[in-house]
C-alpha cells in the first residue's frame, strides 16, 4: 500500500512492508527486459495518478538506534528510552549499506553506534507497544494507525517539491527473530532509497512480499542501478520513465554481470 500526504514543504510517502516466506537470493535466469521494466515501474512509481519517481541526490547518513520502555509519564504510558543496540545488527546493516552503496553509487554512511542524534535515515528498533511513540512529524493519526497495524517493519520517506528525498525513518519490531530483523534492515533501507512499492510481478526480490531475503538479488541490483543511473531523474512520471527505462535497464544488466 502506497500513499502520499503533503507534509510541510515536502511530500510524505509511506509503505507498510510485510515479510512472509523465507528464501535466498539464489541466481536465476533474468526475466525479459519488458518484464523488468514493468517491475521497475511498479516498484519505483506505481500506478496512482500523479505519482512521481523519487531518489536521493546526495548520499544519506544512516543512524541505528534501539529504544526500550522507560519510566511512565503522567498519562501512565511508558516513555521510550535509548538502549544498547546489538553489534550483530550493526554488522548486518554495514553489509547492506556496502551493497546498496555499490549499486546506487551513493556513499551511504553508517553513523557511530548509538550516537543518539542525527542521520538522514533513522532506523529504530523498538517493541511493538512503543512504536506509536516514535516521532513521525506530519503523519496523520489514522495513517499512523494503518502503518502500525501489522507490527513488523515499515518506513516513511519525505521528498521535497523537487522530488529529492530529504529524510527517511524506518521502524522495526524488536521482538522479531534476528533473521527477520536482518531482512527488515535490508528491505526497508533499500525501499527508503526511492523504491517504495512492493510488487509480486517478479521474484526473487526484496520488493516481492513472498520473499524474506537477507541479501540483494540480481534483479534488485539492476533496479537500484537503474534508479540511480544519470538518465533517470527525480520527478519522472510513469510515462517519461517508460520512454527511457528499457535502454537504461539493458545498460545496467550488463553492468551487473
């Protein structure tokens, strides 16, 4: 589910991400170029009228944090407080950032462990009962309720009027198994780069909800390279993207070999 809301000077895009069957990103023959192009359209833009392609124009920094229940406030609600993030999650995130940097050409930077502030992309690992207390500026209560419903992991991205992504937030349920958290780190971080939609058109892919991948598939790599190819601009509509995409995809299939 993809939706858009005006949020201050930017536009808020959000997607609820589900995780299902566990698979690996084993090599499989690539689909036809036209099928990859249709898959890219699904994932990058979608079919909603007025939808535009979004991307980072400068490399984002990533901050990972863990929150736990602290003292209760006057209303009796537990206040989230920082806790130490397991080193294993940082190891997984470093691997994903390395892969995504290589494919996108962005020099994505992981901030120091539990630094407590900053970051263009903030990843919060927190118990399901505390998710609603993570700050989501400009997000309507009804929208937030829909996002929190599955209680697994989701992301939000805020692009400006030039369709350049300005910031993103990822939230992951801390009670998930470690491998599931690793999958969420990969899926949500990949989608927060400007590939916000899921699609069941092709697999294996982090964008296909039937898979719970912990590394990028060849298909994923091609889509990321296509999005960050110089010929693909932030703000493209479905029509303008379609006119250019197959040539760019062909070039990036060769680059991914």
